[in-house]
C-alpha cells in the first residue's frame, strides 16, 4: 500500500529513523498545545498522519500484513483493558 509509492529506495532502518522523528513531532505538538493552548490541532493531526504512514511503510518493508497487525493490536488492546478493569475491581 505505501511501499509502492517509494520513488527512491529506502532501507527499513531509515524508515524507522523517520518514524522516530515523526513521533517526536507528536510529542512536540502535545507540549506546545499544553503550554500555549489552542492552535496546534492541525500540526498534531499532520504529525499523527506522518507517523502512521511511516509505521505502515516500515511494517510493509519488514513483510508484515499491516491489516492483520492492526486487527491483532486492537484485540490485544481490548484484552489489556479487560485485565485493567479486573485489576481495578480487586483493589
């Protein structure tokens, strides 16, 4: 899906570096929004879009079926939330 759009060869390690940079932008936008208030919603949205693109590209470069990975992640998240809910009931 994303790999087909690469016009210049890019090693997975390079994609991982870009992903790290993009996640840094998410953190930066969150800090700016917290400190300065409104005005960073669009930048945050773009940072998320760029991060997701690099994450999906990296997965494809590593031979993963990202639709399946996404579904597995959702299931694992739901399970973790159930475990958290149970733990909270016990405490």
